[in-house]
C-alpha cells in the first residue's frame, strides 16, 4: 500500500447514456457485468489507498448508491468520507472540497483524483502510484497513449522529461478529425481527467490562479455557504491550463471515459456479425455492427440494419446511428426543458432501502412493484391524499400502522387509509417483494410526510 489517498468524483448527471442512465441514476452506477463502473473505480483505488483513505464527492440523491454499492463489494466506507455537494459546480470545487477534507483528516497528503465512470485497466494503478515522487513539485495529470485520432477527447502536448513524466507544453481542446490526426503525429496524449496532487501545492496553485474559489473555501462557514458563493469551474480551466508546474505521466493501458453508446459498443463483447446484444432475445437478419439493449423481455428484430444503437427500456426507446450517439444529451436537455420526469427517473427508482418499479398509472392511481432489501425499512410516514393496498408476493413483511405492528406472508395483504402513519420493513434474510396499489386524488412522491427515517432523509 502506498501513502496515496483517493478522491472519486461521483456526481454525474446521467445524460449521455439515456435512457439507461437518468439524472437520479447516472452511468457510473450502471452494471454491464457483475460490477458497476463506480464499483470498479473503488476497487482500483484500493490498489493504492485503504478504504478509510478513499473519499467520494457526490450529491444527496446519489449518496445511498455510493454507500450501497461499496457495501455490495464487501467494504464499508466511513460516513464522513462521503462528501455531499449542495449543487454541482464542476470539477474544481468538487476536488477542492475533497482535498480540504483529506488534509483535515490526514494532514498534508498526496491524493489521486479519479472519475467514477471510466474504464481503466487495474494495472495502470502501478503507474499512477509510481508518479508520487513528482507530486511534491508538479500538479500531475495522466495522459493516455492514443489508439487512434479520437475527436471526443482533449489532448496533451508534452515537452521535456521530468522523472517518470514530462512537463506539459499545452492542453488542447477536443479536435475535429483532421486536427486529431495532426495531434497523433505530434505524439500528443489523450487527456484522461485523472490527477495526482499534493495538498499544499494544490492549494497554492488554486490561490494563485483561481483566487475566488480559494477564498470561498477559506471564508465559508459550511459547505452550503461555500457552494452558494463558489464559481462553476473545471479543474482544467481553473488551474491546469494556467499553471507552469504541470507534469504528465503516460498511461499505456486500456482507458475509456464511456462517453456515449459508441464507446459502450467498443467495450462490450460482440457476436460474429459484430453486434453487441445485451439483456434481450434478438432476431437479426443481415444486420451487423449494432448495439441492441432491451430490458423489457421483448424479441428485438433488426433487418438490413447496420451500425445502429437500439436501446429499449420500459418507458423510453432510443434509435440512432452509433456515429450520432453523442447527441443523446440534446434529447435529455429537451426533456428537461419540458419538465418531463423521464429525464430524471426511469420506471425503476432506486432507494436506500431497495427499489420500486412503476407498473401502471393514471391521475387517480398507481401500481408499483416494491422490493425491500433484507434488514431494511422504509420511513415512518403518512399520505394526506392517497390510500395504499399492499399485497406480499415474496418474503416476510413487517407492517406498522397506527402504532400497531404485524406480519404479512406471501398472498396476504393490508390496507392503509389516507392519514394513517405507517411503515414497511423487511426483517427476513431474503428480499421482500410487494405489490402496492395507490388510490387517491394525488398519487405522487410529493405526498409523503416523514416522521422517522433510518437513512437521515428529510
């Protein structure tokens, strides 16, 4: 184990892989195999840091995904290491927040900063660890040796060697294809967005090049006050492109930021025709080079279709050429402009106690399939405008209504009238599954009054 601490940035907005990801369930928590991108990032950080030395910067809505997914891989992160941003202000404030907390807890430290939604060979952590010697003199970033002239990444041009790395001559924005080919000829590197900073040098450079950010953190009494005043600014624009103390270390391992469905296609296993098929039963005729993802149990048929993305969820269908998949965020922007909740949540909504899937709805009713994890419970709550009928499908339900507690087994049910305090919990060792029917004049998540919640929600 090295002396390096780690910050994981995990506050994504879920726009680039819609409709698989949503604002309330961004791509770092998606699983394309046994583990999510976030979980893989945690496992990589454990190569250089103890779990007590890993800090995650996220938001309130994603806090329980962070805690739950870390527990799922067999670790427990200290609660004070999960840092909640009041609002997203880009990467410089998020990193400053994490660096301040690490310095407060551990004193002067060398800190690795990692995005939670990237693919990276775990072997790269050895290269990252070996760059520790540079961090006392330089802000260290990591540049990936390019495979091809990619137009979706920024580039880094190097100058003279320094230890295991090179001084940075220039940061370059995402280019067009012709310019990207020129950058490859000049031996430029892809900008990975990963860093290694020593706390003292980092704070000095922020004070010099982003003094307003430094002042907000120095003068703010709490994180809400700090974020009310701090500018929205990226780490690259804020200090990396301005500082004359920046070095880059080459990574010659597999890396991707999985920025769109075309990148997802490149990463996943393909059939003999070059199709990526995930979670569906395909019937493909003369079709190749496609990404087909369906979570709806449907047969997906394609005829004479090449190089397309087909993503089918219970509430949305996306069809586009792979080459246009970067435009998905424009669809999400339009949905947000229309205040359409499908930009924010899907049919399945995740909660710290489990999840629910919306099966049917009208202005006066909703039907949900609710799953509660073993030894978890919902808040003690009431609803003013709706009643609820619960039917147990699987497991044992502990129900509290009006101060009285009783148990329900599969096939048994209960009715909760509007205005009654109630709570559902799972005392068993297997997931509890119930069907909930809501009836009333208002059947949405706004009609919840919480009296007690073990997860600290308001």
